[in-house]
C-alpha cells in the first residue's frame, strides 16, 4: 500500500506542476476512448512516451490531441 500511496503522491505533484494547479482543485469530467492502432504505430508512440518523459501513452496522446485542437481553432480564427 505504501508504494501505491507514493505513486499517487508523485502523480498528483506531477499534475500540479504540468498544469500549474498549485493547491487549487479543478474538477474535470472525463471520458474514455479506445482505438485500434497498427503495432508499428503503437511502438513509435511508446518510444516517444519514454524518451520525452510522459507519464504514460495517455498523457502523450492528450497532449497531441490538445495541440491539434488548438491548431484547428487557430485556423478557424485566421480564416484558413
């Protein structure tokens, strides 16, 4: 149980740093998605996840999706 508690503490500290939350709490509704990927693509994603120090594949994918959505919003406002 101690190891699991330490993992949770580190995870919370990481999220606070990553999203600059400090001590305030933010409630976010989440959903789970599933996708089938070619093994080669998953291998590449896992390599990037490890090399770039993401917590896990989901952390990497959330960032990729967030950046894509931001870019698309920018295209809409610039008239592209």
